[in-house]
C-alpha cells in the first residue's frame, strides 16, 4: 500500500500541470560556496567562494534561457606547506548559457560554456600567473521563493585527470523586470 501511495505522489508530481513560476526577464545576483571534488585540485584548493550574476530571458512553457557568469576564489589549503613569503591562489570565471525549466517553485537548469582558470603564484621574485580557457558544463537544481533563490550545482571544466569538478551552493536575490 505504501509503495502505491508513493508511486501516485511521484507520478502526480512529475506529470501534473504546473501553476507556479511566472517566467519573465530577470537578473539575479548571488553568493556561491563551492567544494572541489577531484583529487588533483582538492589537495591544494579544497573549497572556494565567490559571486554570481545571472540574466534570465523568458521562454514559452514555464522556461527561461539563462546567461550566467561567476567569479570563484579558491584560497590555498592552510595545511599545504609552501616557502615563507609565497602565496598561491586559484581563480575561476565560468561563463555559461543554459535552459531553465520550472516545476512549481523548483527548477532544473543544464548549462554549457567556458571557464577561465587563473592559477596565481606570488613570491619574493614577483607574481606569476598561468591562465587557460576550458570547456565547461554544469547542472543546477534549486528552489525559488519570492525574491530569493537557493540552488545546488555540479560543475566541471577541463579534461581528465586535471578537470576542475565542483559542487556548489548558491543563494541569490532576484531583480525582476521586463526590460533587463
């Protein structure tokens, strides 16, 4: 009996018509906190944080086309030993285009684009930065209520074994309007 009830709830949740999110043009500003998942970067840069900006353009059928950009800063792990006077940091700037689909107040948003990766090493001699552009993709799920949005995102850029894979949480504020 419990299996039938769960099946009916799941089935009705997936296939019932939606009455929620009125999709219109929006602009969102958010704060991101991320955890690095792959071992190559995780030993030096286990976590990061940053800001995100996202523009959403209204589409038919409770959907939106999205354009997003983030700035993520990954400080060096305090347990990682480097010579005195040196500082190493990692910066990532992903720029993605996506398609957001709503199911009531919940959404799913696959994205594709590029990530700019900057590895900065500062020491007594000077500052040295290595920069590259990598193909990237992400999948984001979230919940919208009033002007706030909470979401979780898996994001990956680059080729194995040096890919940058992260799991992120984002809190964003929505600025709504038809002219953005």
